[in-house]
C-alpha cells in the first residue's frame, strides 16, 4: 500500500487533535498567514481604580500553549494573505490623502495635487518592447564587438526586454550607486520643490513653512531594466497640513512647475573612489506630472490609490530585479534565479561593498535589492493616516478595543514561526476560502442579483 505524502499525514494528525477547532480559529484569524509568528504569554486587564481583574488571557489553554499572529510580510511571494492585507491598508492610506477620511478632512480633494513619476537616468542602452527596439541606419558595433542597435520587435514578455545591448558597456557602478543614493535624491527633490514654490511666491525660502506645507506618499517600483523609479502623490496644504487651506499663490500649475524645476536641478555627488571616481547622480529625463482634479481631466483618485497599493506587495524577486532574501556570500549570487543583467548588478554591489569609501552605504547587505535601501512606500507625516492607526481601527472593529479606565499587564515572548507541512496545507485552503468569500461579498455588493 502506497504511503501518503508527509504533508497529508501531518494534516491528518492535526485534524485529529482534540484542540483542532481552536487551532483552526487561530489560523482563520490570521487570514491563513503562510508564516505566522508564535507567541507565548498572557494579558491581564485590570480596573484602574479597584485593581479588579476585568479580563485575563493566557496561552496555556491554547493548542501547543501558543498564540499565532500574522507575519505582516508585504511581499506576495512570501505571504500572499498578509500582502493582500498590507496592499489594502496602503490603498486606504493613499486614498485618505486624496479624498479624505481616516481623520483627514474631505477638503483635501480640492487642494493642488499631482501624481508624479520620477525615473532613473540611463546607464546604457537596453532592449525595449513595443515598436522596433533600437533601429539604426548603420550596423555599427561597440568596442566589444556588439551591435549598437536592434531592429527586432520585442513582446512585453520577451526575456531580452530590459537587458543591455552590451553588458560590458553598461555602467553597472553608476546604476548601483544611483540606487544607494535614491533616498537622498528624493529628499533633495522635496526640498527643491519647497524652494521653487517659495521663490515663485516671492518668499524667503526659510519662511515657506509659515505659509504652506508639502505632503506626499511615494512608492518605488523596479522597471524592466532593474532600475527603480518612483510614483508619488504630492499635495499642497496650508502651514498646518490637511486642516489648512493653501495660500492663494499655491496653485496646481505652480506646483507642477516647481516639481519640474526641482527634478532638473537636484543632484547628489558620491564620495570619490579610486575604483569609480566621483559620480554626479541625477533623476532621469523622463518625468510625468499629472494634475489630480475632482472634476475630471486627470487620473482617477481611486485608480491612483489602487495603482500605488499594487506595487507595495511586489518584492524584488517577483519583478525579476533581485531577490526577496538577503545574500550571504558570492555563491548566493551565483545561485540566484535572476537574469545575467541582474546578476551583474549584484556582483557590482558585492564588489563595491568591500571598498572602505562605500562602507556607509552597506551595499553588501542590500545586494538582494541591487543597492536600493529605501522602503517601498514612504509618506510625509501630514499626508494622511498611518499603518498603525489602520491596524488599531481594524482591531477595534473586531471588538478588541481598550476599555476606558483599565490597565493592561502583558507578558509575551517569541517562541517560533511558520507551519508544519500539514498545517501549511490547511492554511493555504483557509486563505483561498477567505479570498473567495471576500470576492463574492464584493460582487454581491455591486450586483445584488448575484445572490
């Protein structure tokens, strides 16, 4: 008789456990998280005046004497259920800054607002999809003997798209160092926009904060050439943020002009290195700055929020521009399932990371993201709500709110993570069921005839 696979045997073992129902409740509460965190401990809620115990919870009554909570990983390749939750939170975070809600006034929808895209500069010609790739009248070759042009028509799924025409001509050090300084470039870009606005309004630049406030939410995305570009919502408020109307001079056109001027002027210079010299890093020449208008004429606010939310769940591994795990040594680079172009970027990261002049950049620690060190999504303080506030609201909605006048005494410790093979099978089924239920609920809400 053929023996069942290990995962199936483990699933049967779990299903026969006397506490299986409670374990199933925990997995359902995590949304079918693929890598739940295991905690052990207790929480006691006391009346602040009398010291009387209002509520007590202890994991000693739980299966395995532990509580499972979400891993909260944003990457869909690591944990699809948690990434969907994170993407949903991102959607509401970005949307609140566009249309109001979540304690943000609805008047923000009438403010000067832009949806902008900033790109990396060129580090060398790469293959492109769409029309003829890189047509040339002559059949010239580079110094390495490779053609300078390409007359092919590449499909969007063609593996050649985004790959250099000549891997030896491509400026890999500049690409990696641009990634490592992208966060500083963004900071200087924002400062530059404020200065441009102040100058256009006839203000002393240091007094800009007394008249207006620039708020933003931005997300980083890897292009097919494995270079990061940035999508951002930029909004102009009064000095106190969302509750304040911007000054009369703060128009959408003036904001757009200031964005374009700042992109052209901002730069970052790297430390001089005997290996690569001193590089001057700038934004690419491709810039898109679209006004967001409530009466039409621009991108839809909900679509912009959904667009930004889509990218926060994508890791470098899913886009093919790196991996979703750190690389410990050169052998990990050789074993990574990436293109030759991305592998060359990783090797450049590793090599530059050994040079003392680039030690502050921690390039070896960020080899898996090709030197990019920033968060996928960042926002200014006054743009809208926070992830923490959204999680708190969700907990209160589920009935976990704090009772006024009580004191909480909690003692918790980490005891493990992940699933056994059988538990993983069951968790995947629960996650799929929850996803189907949510999809059906949305369809029912928009089309009652579905029921």
